């Protein structure tokens, strides 16, 4: 009876906005959904539609297609939680209506000799990407795979492009045309790699060159179009490269001093790329995207050097850009000029990316606190909502609700009758 009731209040809506990859359908943390909740609480069961346990640990964000949710996770073999435990690297599919598992498939078996991960990372951090009936999963240096979205059967998988990581995997893949593309910024010989999305065979490899002492990074590429030309924007240590996504040939690059371990996904708005340069002291940069060759000295529009994120991706709403430093201070600045409107304490320590939806900004900190902010040049918090469970994954949107992944659970948050 419970499933029947839920199916009535959560009908499968073919016209609903899907959430096919990291940061959603716009690739930039924006949603067209309306009616999203402002307040939720597990203690008084306010707007908590369901909560289901998840095996293992993974900080990949949910992907939503129709009435299905897709995730990855790393499950310790035999329940051994030690850092050097063997792990089953898995993909799973759940129902949006109640979180019930439809299928759960092992993709790779990770041995005890696998490289260790950072305490804020996991062995299943890259978010899957959906395309044309297939779910593509990526475990960084451990390999990639393509699955049939309906039943989880494996179409192809490959571990032929292994590399030596630092702190584990991180950046998510993208699909462009018939290519599956990801950044492989390893300890040495960093690269951007494209595979045939139908076979898993390598199509091209771009060798990233920079003066950065530390070569490793974890950023997710962004595909944009400038004056009719497609560009793959990939931020790495010491440099951001714009590539022809079909060939891997470089269109332009911009260098930045000493940046490494770059995590945030770049943004594109107002004709500019926005990015954070990474550790040790991140700088926010705005770079015009219409250049050729080395544009370091010609296309940098502005920079902000204070309270810039190491991990959370930014978001642009209208003429304003918003970003939150890892210590929880939120910045609102003019996206065209870089003029700062405010920098205010908003959350606790945070790694998840900002979501802009339904006329609001949503932030989720590492302790599980969700903070809702009114966009605009004046700082205004609308609500604080505590799930009281560690959370590093970014939001996903399903119909007019949220999916929030915490350390042990997946939650559906919405303005319907709490269950």
C-alpha cells in the first residue's frame, strides 16, 4: 500500500527535468524546477519524503533520469572498513518513488594495494553521466564503464588507462557527441582523455603541460560553444585548457601561478570562463573564452584573491556570481567586473557545490546542514536545515524535490506529506 500511495503522489513525469550529470542539465548547478522546499527536518519529519540506507562509501552525486536514480559506491569486502581494505566498486539504480534498489552491479574489484584517498574523498567520488539509454561510470585511475540504464548490464568497461593518482579519484566525466571524456590529472604526465562512448576505445589524449610543481587535479570538464565552435574547458594544475572536443587539439590556454589540486568545475557565462585555481591559495578568475593560443596576458578580465573555494563549484545567477569558500563564507560578486557585493559567513566547512533553483541558492555543508539563501546583492539567509549526517556530495533535483546524499543514506526532500 505504501508503494501505491507514493506512486500516486510521485507519478513518473516524462516532461520533468532530468539530472543527467554532475551539476545537472545545464552542467553549471542550475535547475528550472519550481516548488522546491525551503525547510526540512528529520527530527520533526518535515518535508522528508523518504530516506534509504546506502552500502559502502561514495561521494558521487545522484543522477536522475525519469523515475530512476543512479549512483556509484565503494563497498568494503567482508565489511572491512580499514583504509587498505579490498572494495567492490559498484553502480546502482534506485526508484525515485521510494528509493528502492532496482539493480546493483559490481564494476571493478579493487585490491588492497589500491592508492589511498584523502579523508574528504572516497573510492567512488566521480558522478555518473547518462546519455542515450546508457549510464557511464568512472572510478578515475581504477577505470570506466558503460552500462545499460534499464538493467545494469555492462556494455563495456576498461582499466587500460590506469595512472598514479594523488588522494584518489575525483573529477566526473562528460559526454560530447560520441565521446566519453575525462581529465586524468595524475601525479605525473597529466592528461585529458577521450574514449569512444560505444566501445571504450581511446580516441584521443591531450598531454597537459604547465609549470605547476604539483601536477594532480580533480576538475570536471565543461563543454561550451563560442562563435559556433565547441570547446572543452578543462582546468588543471597551473593551467586551464580549451580543447576541440572532437580532436583534443588545443584552442587556447590560460596559465595561473602555483595552482594545483583544482577541484571546482568551471563555469561559462557572459562570454567568460570562471574558475578557481586550487591550492594552496585559490584565486577566482574570469577569462574571455574567444581567444586563440596563450591568452594569459590578453583575456583575463578580473580576479578575486580572498575567500575563494578549494572544492565547491561556483554558480552564476543573472549578473552575479556566487561562490563559497571551504570555511563556509559565501561571496556574491558582479560576474562581469568582479566587484564584491558581500562576503558573509553562511555554512560550516563545505565541499558540495552551490545549487541555484526556484529563485534561491542552496548550500549543503559537511556536517549535513542545508542553508537556503536569497540571491541578490544583500546577504539574506532564508532557512537552515540540519540532517545531522556527514555530507560531501552535491544536490540533485528530481521533479520538484531534492536528492541529498549523506555518508550512509540517500534522502528525498520535498514539499509533500512527510512519511
